[in-house]
């Protein structure tokens, strides 16, 4: 089977902060057997690099706060690139630091994890990914726009799912994601409510979830 991976799969595989889905991702990836794993060009060339940049800002904010309790979180100009969920992650890191018994060890561990992310992502792509599909420039604008509407203006997910649908109509694949909130069968079926898109993309991929492994 060809599996088209959402970005959360390599992220969970490469992170080491104790999220239960990290183990699920490792189980799925390492039990590859004869399957092929795909990422879309948008994830590889744009979305993952942007995510990695945000992780470095999270690390910067964490280090500033633990060095200086009076530091005002997210007051630095570079923190403007952080998403709300990134800020929550930063605050959770600091809370866990404050609860930790060995604070020096905690700081060292956090810095090691975040500083190795780029290398771990590169390793994941080099070792486990068989194909990078659908150049970002070839993403169907009308297909992406249809998904964009139903994803509450989430351009990133719209481009990623559009890439999956386009590739599936070239050669069959299954989607693997951890996003049970937005990546749903009903979302894909919205594509077929558009007569022209249904004609152009008659086949819709199956969605699988890491949580269900």
C-alpha cells in the first residue's frame, strides 16, 4: 500500500516529549514492510521548514524565561511567527520545567530535543520516504479552494489534502494522519458536491488515523 503522510506523522516520529502518538508514529513507520510512504512537496519544501523555524522560536522563548523569570513571554519580534498552539506548547514546557526536580537536566534535555529536530526530520525523509509527490506549483487551485472553504480557511491542510487527492487519482493511496478533527471522510466527500471536481477527481482516498493503530 502507498501511504500519503500528513505532516503530523513525521513530527510525532521525530519528537521525544512524551506524547502517546509518538509511539504510535514509530510503530507505524518502523512496521513498514512492503508499503511505500509519501509526502507531498508542500510539506517537504515549505510546511516542515516553517514548523522547524517555529520550534526554534519556542526554544528561544523557553530559554529566555528559565534564565530570567521577569522575561515577558512572546515579547520578542520573532515570536510573531508562533501559532496559538505553539504558545501553548511553550507555556506547557515552562510549567513542566517549574515542576521538575532536576531543573538543569530538564533544560539540557529540552535543548537537545529541539536542536536535533532538523537532523531527525532530514533523517526521516531520507530513510523512510519513498516519494515526494505533487509539486506545490501543480496543486489544483479549484480543488484546494473547495477544501479551504470547509477547513475554516486552513490553507496548509487544504494544500496537503488537495495533493493527496491529486496523487490518488494518478495512483491509489491511503492517507495517514493524526488529525481526527478536520481530516474526515465527510470533508473529502465535499469535493464530489462540485460537479466539475467530481468529474476530474472521481476517486477519493481512504483516511487512516494514527490513534487507531
